[in-house]
C-alpha cells in the first residue's frame, strides 16, 4: 500500500502512484487504496486553509510593500500558492468521480 502513494512536496500531501490500471487491482486492494485515499482526501481542506492563511499574510505584506522587486516576489509567491490550492481542489474532487463510478 505504501508504494501506491507518494509524498508531493509542492502539494503537501500524499498522492496516488498506482503501478497499474485501476481495473487490474483486485477488489480488496481497490477498497484498501480507496480507504487510504479517503483519509488523505479528508485532510485536503485543512491543507488548503493553511495555504490560504499564508496567502493572506503575503497579501498583508504586499499591501504595505514599497519596493517593486519585493512586490513582484510576493505576487509570484501568492500566484504559486494559489496554483497549489487549485491542484488540491482537483485532487479533492477526483475522489468524488471515482467513488461514484465504483458504486455504479
């Protein structure tokens, strides 16, 4: 099971790393993977809140920053973190479509 998930430094979560197509896993392995993913998935909103807090702090710094170069750096950091949030939401929603297909 540990090989089925890898740490993603950018996202700050474990993400699936399946070695074969989903259909080739037996039912009990699929269920174990889904259970493990559900635990990870449940922590994604908390991870998003952490990143939003960081973005808010950076925006506070940006609002008082007088140096153009530093403002650009802050904007780049904010944009990068916003991209991480977008990707986390994609991972979060991924489970909903997989789960509904599994129950069909």
